[in-house]
C-alpha cells in the first residue's frame, strides 16, 4: 500500500476523509472489514460529500475531448428517475436474492458461478445505487465490493479461487482476466462515488500481478477480444497515480489482443454469418464492445489511424448489419440487415457503454446522437415494462415472441420471449448497466473548466467549474418525447465558464434562448459553446426542430423517425406465462391484431404528432407519450414464416385491401411491432 496514493487521492473527499486516511496510514484503524468503523461505513453510504474532482488524461496520453464526471455527480430527474426506480424495483434490485448465479456466486465466497456474472451484475448495480442514492442498493453493492477487497490474495489476485464454481469453472489464470476486467470497471465507479481509499492500492497490486503473469498466462478468448475494457481501468488508474508501469501493462495487453482495427479494415463478415464462419470476431457482443477499442487505444498509441478507426468500423457494421435502432443485428453472431434478425440485449448495453467512452475520448456529437438512438429505442423495447423480464434477442419487426426456433445465426428457441434468463443468462447479469451508465454520462467536464451536456434527459449535475466554483445545473425536460429542454444554472457565486450543448444532427435547426435572448443554430450536428458569466437562476432553453423523417432500410423498407425516436405499429398482445414464478416468470407475447401492413402514404415532415401525458411507465404501449397517425393497407401474402414476419415485400406492394387508419407509437414503447414497412404505392390497382 503506497502512502503517496493514500494521501493524494482522497483529498477531494474533504476533511473527514482526510482524517480517516491519516488514521489509516498510522495503522490506527482498519478500513473495510465487515466490522468497519462507523464513520467509514457512513462515509461510503449515507453521508457522502460532494465528489467533483475530474481527472484528465495525463501525459503522454492523447488528450481526451471530455472527462466523465465522477459517479454520483449526475442525478436523474423526471421520467429518467422514474425509469431507474422501475429498474430498482425490478430484477436489478432483487436478482441477487433468488438467482443462483448471483446468490451463490464465488465473488461473495459462494460455491456457484464464479466467472463473469457477479461482476456483470455489479457493473450495473453500482451506478444504479449511487445515481439513485438508494441505501438498500448501496448495501447490496457493498457486500460484493467488500468481499473482493478483503479477499485479495497476497500476490495480488482477486476473485474466486481457481477451480471453484459451477458453469465455466475457472481452471487457469487466463480464465480470470476477463471477469476481472469487469470487476475493475465496477471498482473504478465505486471509488468515484465513495472515495474508498482501499480501491487504488488493490488495483495497483492486482495490475502488477497481472503484468508478471501475462507471459505465462496470456490473454485469450474473451479477454483477447475485450481487452479495451481493461485499458479503460488502466488509464483511469494512470491518471490518478502517474505510474508509468501501467502504460507498459497497457502495451502488453495490446500486444496480446485481437486487432479490431485490422478486422474492420478488411471486413470479412459482409452478410449474415453462417455456422462455419462463426468465431469470436463475428460475435455480436464482442463487436459492440469493439466500438470503443480503437478510440480507447488511441489514448496510448497517439496514432491518428486509431482515433479515426471508428468511422471505418461503423461504415462496415451499418452497411452489412445495421438496424434502424442504431445497433447492429446479432442473434449471437452478426446477422445481416433483415429486420427480423435479432439483436442481443448485451449488445445493446455494451454498444451504449462503448459510445459513452467514444464521446468522452473523441468529442464527436454524431456518436452521442447514436447513443441516444440506441438508448431511447433498443434499450426500453427489450424489457417488460416493469423490468422483471427481458429478451435475449429483440427484432425490429417483431410480430410474435414465442418458444420456437427462429432464423437466428446461432441462438435457441427461447431467445425472443420475455423472461428471467431466456436462451442464456449473460444478459440477465449484464443488462443492469444500460440506464444507470447512460445517466452517469449525460454530462461531462470540458477542458476549459466548463460542462458539456452530451446527451439529453431530465437530470441534475453538480460539479466544480472554472477552477473550483461549485455549480448545479438542473435540466428539466420530457425529451425525447418533447422538443424543449430548460436548463437552470445555479453557481455558488457568479462565474464565467463555458456551457457546451449538443446540437443533434437530426435537427435542421435549434432555437437557443439565453435569459430571453434567442438565437437560431442553423447547422446542428455539433457541440455549441456558450461562454459567459452565469448567475444563479440563469435559464437556457433549447428547442429542437423535431419533425417526422423517413429513412430507408432493408429491401427499401420505410422507417419513420421523430428526433431520436423510431416509430412502430404496435400489435395487440396477449401475454402467456410459459414457466417460472411471478414476478420473474417467462412470458410469450402473442399477436391479437393484424400486423402485415404496407404504408399507403409516406408521412411528410409537417405531419402532426399527438402528445399524450408522460406517465409512470412511458415505455409501454398504453403509456406511449406520442402517437402518429398513418394510413396503410394489409398485404395478404405477407405472413408468418417460422414465427417471424416473412420476407419484407419489395416496393411497391400491390394490394387491394381497404385503406385503414393506423396509429404508430415510439419503438421503445412496444412489445410486438412492425417498424420497417413496405410501401403500398399502387394500392388501388
Ligand atoms: Zn447477453
């Protein structure tokens, strides 16, 4: 344990932590036992001090555009808070109480699963707990974190003993690198929220151990493909300690890793990947995690081709596997453009996390546009509205969720039902990070001592600006269901600092009003800086030009968009319990109304959208806050094939069926839906 770190890092915790640290250093107190000194437990749970210090990339690392704020700086408000509370009251707040893979986990000393599932769960539970300041969830998280810290071995190893635990028993050192990468992400978030001085020494000791072991136990399989997730933690630690050996470790990890940049420069997976071609490079979740790899590595390499590699990556993924939700298809492996192929929930949350990192490192507003698109569409759609059940695979055109072998690349018959662990339990443990990490990345610090709103949702941020002045900014909005956002700035004293606001690329213009003075931003798709002196109560209002837009997808099919939201035709649904006990049962969702419609008229940008109140469950068919009327005709030949909508008819579709009024709602509000429509251009012939 290094005194230097003990004395340096927790300075931002203020006096009480400083005193505690000195006591610790003198050996007068032991922090972190199950029987902790009361002030230590209190300091980490209820009586948290404002945590506002930001760490920028330290030389020789490349300069990151924005710095994420410490966990706990951003609090959800409005519908986002209600959504996090739904999550806390659902599986995320209770899974560890009954699911054997968590209840008996080797990561808390149990005899059960000892690989990735415990760390996955914590990776979402920690930001959920500290974003909501929920003592019950914080206590749950602390149980796991304390076990990990207290059971670090003398040589530096962490986690369960080798050879213990069912499923994917960890037999050799190389098997531990991947789950430990997740636990490092957990620990960094936890340290930011609490300042717990045990975390940094643990990380130093573990990473020094890994450095020694990597020659004899190199990265392989999952760790070889997901190595960028560890680089994040290595950079995090380097920025706090300046220990140059950490950069040596980063280079060693890189040297043993799969080269994602080369993979996308010579991309071999240009269609649905069939069995004989499937491997860890075609694996959908690995590809979602790879979205950040080159950006993360650029921080160390400084090579401009690493910084720019994300454009080639997205060029390939969008061209061959892109879906209207903003995330690629993968029903285990990359699955092509057909909207009936699946997208795994792990892929959704990992793509979001990758984009949150990419935005911070690169400062590219288009990546934040994509982050919102995935968050507001793909994420909520794949959960039951109470978040007690989820799918493994969602489909953009999803007309029946049932136990049936669908046309997946590799997944099983349960993959699109809503349940506890349909198909496989990875998503059951990994899904928790989606909403909480989106919340903790809404705002970031700017290099000029200001704050940037990189993604929008009702929230409140507290941070230090302009060399140390406390400021809180309240963001009141029902975005993305409404077009206006109101920010109220509350600095401790009048202070000049830049406030950076993202102007979404989908808007043709944005109206910006500061203290009653209006400006029109003509060219969105950028970050807009307002550098002025702010006084308490100053108000900024943003109104986006949010109009209906049509985009074209598979077979020239039509998707309808409003701002970051995608719209779908909801299909009448009957929920049928398959197995399990409520509230965490497995459910099929069967259609009760027709779904095989072609659009008669393509909506125009001026089409009006009906606004409904934003209630307690906005991401549900009955709670949908927006409705869009269109006209369509049924297409009798377009029928179910193996439980999915049959091949999307090519345009124009000829149908003599009568014209019908249809009501579309946001994709994220639906369970059964058609999203990509054919066009009935000659419907009356
Ligand atoms: Zn999964």
